[in-house]
C-alpha cells in the first residue's frame, strides 16, 4: 500500500497564481485533513473532511478551498497565491470509528514569490 | 482551545545519553499519539496511548500516559543519531474529528 500520497513534491508560484495540491489515500479511511507547517507555528489545520461529501474549516482556512472528490481523494486549492502561503503542506487521513491516529503524506513544499 | 505544551522545545545531546520529553495539557484527552518527523518528510506515527497510567515500549523508546490523561512523556534510552527528528504529541478527544497537536521537540543526537 502507498498510504497517503501527495503531488507535487515542490512548487514555486508567483503572487496571484492559482494551483491545486492533490492528495490520495488507499487505506479506505473516512476522514482526511490538510495542514500547513511553518517554523515556530507547528502544524495548523486548514480544512478537513470528516467523511465523504463533507468538508469543514480548520484553524487557518482563509485563502484556501478544498474538494473531497471521493473517499480516496482530497484536494486543496489556492485561488490567488500570496507570499504568506509559503509553507509546507501536509495531507493526512484517519480511519475514524473511534480511532484517532492520523497518517500523513510526504508533504508539498510551496514557495510563493 | 485545548493546548498541548511540549518541552523542551529543542534538545541536543550526545549519542548514548538518555532523554525525556514532555507533553502537557490542562485538558483531558481520550487518547494521545506521538509522532516523529524527519527533515523533508511527513510525521510518522510512533504510538497511541489511551489508558491513564499506560506505559508502552517501542525498542529504546518508552511512552507514558499520565494517570489523569492530561499529560504524556517520551523517554529514549541510549539515544542514537537515527533518533534525530521532531517529536510531536497529539491528543484526540471524544467525537471530535480533529487532533490537537503540540509544537514539537526538535531532538538532535550527535555522534
């Protein structure tokens, strides 16, 4: 099993450009999450999807949109990138059913100039 | 807001030394997870503890959940350079789909 996969691994954008970060999991997990990780700030939740067909805002949702395409896939879109969105983005998934453990992808390192 | 405070924030030790890192909260958690994150990678789950007072061992790593389920510790015996990384604790509570993450302890083990 691949677990949680993310594409791309690296991306450089100019201010105002848009892009979509892709995430897929093959563990038949119910919940999926998008985090950003910045030095000194820890992991911050952007959006999550508790189950297929639902999405909810996390701690820092401004400037982002998400789509839970199906049970496997959860994408994160930046409509108009800003330098403040320079970060490392992680997707994670969780089985649910009373279990809290989350499993993370390898991350996307995004730089906005 | 349920906060998880981790200490120390940074720790640099020599190979062979023992160390303990802490994860503390004023809130009760249903379970607590420890993750290790290596540079350029995503966090990897090490262990989950769910019962107050629970102790789990993973080779040279010992994890303990406090009796009141508000705090946890990670003890590493005879640290090795391969233990270098960011150690994160995270707590889950009730039916909440979200985890509360600490900011981590950055451990460097020098050869």
